[in-house]
C-alpha cells in the first residue's frame, strides 16, 4: 500500500488488516452491573473463566472471557441437600449460565435477532421471561451481556490475569488457575 503514513513517515508495502477488536470500556461501567448482582440476596455467587487458548485450529490465539455462570441460594441448598459441600462449578456445564435455554433456578428469556444476517448491526429481540425471579434474572442477564460483549476483556485480564477461573461472592473474589487445552 503506497501513499499512507504513520506519524508523518511514509509507509510502503502490503498492510494486512486484522480483526477489529471490540472497543474496550472502563471498570467504572462494569462495576454497577457487578454490584447489582452482588446486592441481590438470591444470588450466592457468580463467575467465569478467562484465558488465551494454546491452540485455535490455525486461527490466532486471542484472550477472551467465557460465558458467566450464576449460582443462586436455591442451587447451593440443593447441592447441600444432595450431600455435597463442594464449592464446585464445572466450566463445561452450561446449566448455570443464563444464555439461550435459561438457568434452572433463575428462569429463562429466549430471544431472536432482528437481523441475523447483519452480524455487526443485529440486536436481540427478547421474548417473554419464564420463571419466578425476574429481578434477579434481569441483573444477571445485564452482567452476562456486558461480559459477553468482549468490551471488558482488558479490565478483566488486568484484574485477574490469564488462564483464570474467577468466582465472585459478596465476601470476596477467588481466582484459581484454569487448566484448559
């Protein structure tokens, strides 16, 4: 490419365009969403995994944050009633996420996209909420949407590092090493 410059210095050659990264947002925009979930007495804990894959089938290995999960007080009670005191969440078990299909104790709210062919400009069109905890579901969904947007990856990477499993409770945050392929 000829005729371009960088800081007034002429640039020659072929410039390969990379994927456009989601514009990053500051922690100050994520904090109220996290506080709303932490202040909800129905939510026991939530978390996610974050890592850079070691291999990605030839595609670039890029840091990302996984789908957040949420555990309610009912989930914890059911686990204890089943005889387990483990504070365990299996990252490969999507049943505690609130994505399409819902959460066992928070309920669900499916959606379609208004324009599924226009990936960059599509919007979710939400269907009717199904469940008995709409306020808890809403605050969790807002946090999940923010995390899933990719707009807070820099903030989360700086706060918790790479290859991390993050668990958040009102009493504190636990960061464990996340083992992955």
